[in-house]
C-alpha cells in the first residue's frame, strides 16, 4: 500500500499516512483514523535516545539468627536497602524510562533473587543526571548470596510539542519533520501486535492474598508466585510495542 507524506506550507503541519487519499482527510485526524497514520505533527510521541545496559553485583545479605542450648536456632527477619548508579542520564532531565531484566519488562519492585522466603527486589530511578537502581532485600531463614544481574534501560525524550521553525528538513543522513517531532535521531515507541519488543500496561502487575504474592508481567509471564498465594490474579493484558 502506498504511503503519502504531506507538509502544509502555510501551517507547517506534517503527516505520513497510508494510501493516497487527499491530505485534507487526515489534516485533523479522528481517533478512528489513528491506525492509518505513521506520523502526525499534531500528536505526541516518545523518542528513544539512550539505551543503557549495566551489570550490578548485588552483595551477600546474611540472615539474622541466634542459638541457645535450650531453644535451638531461631531466625529473625531483617531488611535493608541499597542504591547503585547504573549510568549517566544523557538527556540531563527526568524523562520516561522502561527497564528490562531477563528479557521481560521490569516494573518497580521486581524480584530478581529469591532463596527460600528471602528475597531481593529492585526498582529503577531516573534523576536529571543519573539512572540508578534501588534494591530492597529481606531475609528470613536463608541468606542471600552475592549475585550478578544485568539490566537494560530505555530512556525516552518526550516529543509533546514542536520546537524551532523548520517543518521539514531532508539532508544526507538526516530527516526531520513536524518541528522536530519526527527525526532520524530517535527510535520511536510504536504499537506492534505481532512480535513486539515489549509489553506495557497502566494496570497493576501484582496481587497479595493469604500472605502470599503473585506477579504477572504485561506480557503474561509470571516471574513470582509464592507458595502461600491463594488468589486468582491473571494480570492486566498489556499492549505490545516496538522500539
């Protein structure tokens, strides 16, 4: 199917759509027409500008126990936290990010290490200057040995408003349109029903019942379900996207 690029010389509005219908058809698109559009300067986009992959060696977390000749050995739950620097934020501003661990999207509080009932969970934090990893750990009867884990983070520029006064620019190795919203400098987050790079959802990804927890990722994977969990949480279906 043909694709049409149209740029309005008066308003600077630029859009790319399927087919060869008159440009006026998509000048002010309705929700029903969004599936026909590859790009429209009136819409907002997320452009991937940085991919950071880092391996962190999480230190050993030793269980707390005490022994006596009368009562045997008892274990006390203990917890703690630690922050790690994964890398520099190249944008210099706080922007949306999507993190991966083990090939799956990593929501906040993802469990990356479990021995018995002792667990290690992590979350990604983005500051204006750094991309950081925050670890929470909790030990019961078992210690958590040191482990290395690799994380991948996609950082996105928010392309919600145009900038500058150039509606269309075509040069060797460079293409921009829509006042900077469309650019070969970015990789874009776009919907993909087949073979997506990842799944995203605004819904919850975990449920707690009877003292147990179950985590269901947007793609349907179940990375954690404790033995005491008695609920029926099936997760919230995610939207497949490609970058």
